């Protein structure tokens, strides 16, 4: 991969990812899980003023 490239790995995929280069790499991990018992309220994701 080159600088500025990105990769997306599907959920549940095992394995290993390595940075074999000399430059540091950044990793962003997100876990999105549905709420138990139904949907949330529309304001649930709205930050307080």
C-alpha cells in the first residue's frame, strides 16, 4: 500500500495485518452493535449543548 491508501476488512475475518515499512501506520477500529430490545431514540446520538 502507498501513503493515503486505506483497507476495509469485513467483520469476523481472522488473520493478521502488518506494517512492514519504515513509516508509522495508523489504525482505526470501529465496532457498531445494534441495541438490544429495539431501536434507539432519534436524539440518542445527538450531543448535549
